[in-house]
């Protein structure tokens, strides 16, 4: 089992920044791809950013150039740095750990991000 705990959400004005954190209960980054998803009211959950076991990263087109995913192996923590935030970034953000071979998935509880003036 893996527990994921997100933090760092909140209310921010358009153009502002937030950094989300996702703390894993144990060291899993060499086995699990770490993802950030988000879900806005009335919309499907969408993949925002990923960091693979080797450190490669991928981003949704809507956040490229504004969001950065990173990880600290010593702290078992993944981050999502969000800059130049827009109202359309408002959503609940979820941390996900995915292991493809054995098809294992773990989710955090989510953290609310609201971008509004």
C-alpha cells in the first residue's frame, strides 16, 4: 500500500503562483510514475503533468510553460509548481502513483486550487 498526501492548495489571484506537494508514505519513485491530475466542476478528471521513474516529464498542452513537476527522492515528495495561474486552472488537484506492469494505482485525497480575483 502507498499513501499519498497532497498539500499547498488555496485561493490565488490570476497571474499568481502556487506550489502543490504530494508526500508518499515510502520511496516509490523508482517504480511508480507520479502524476498530477485535476478535476473542475462538471468536467472529467484530466492529466496535468507526469514524471517518470527515470525523471522524464510530460505536460498537458494547457499548462506547458507555466507548470513544472519535480520530485525530491530524499523526501519522497513530488511537487507541482504552478505559475501564471488562470481562472481555468481552478480545480481539485490530485496526486497519483501509477505502476503500469502490475496495474497499481494510488490516489491522494485532493487539494482545492481556486484562481479568482
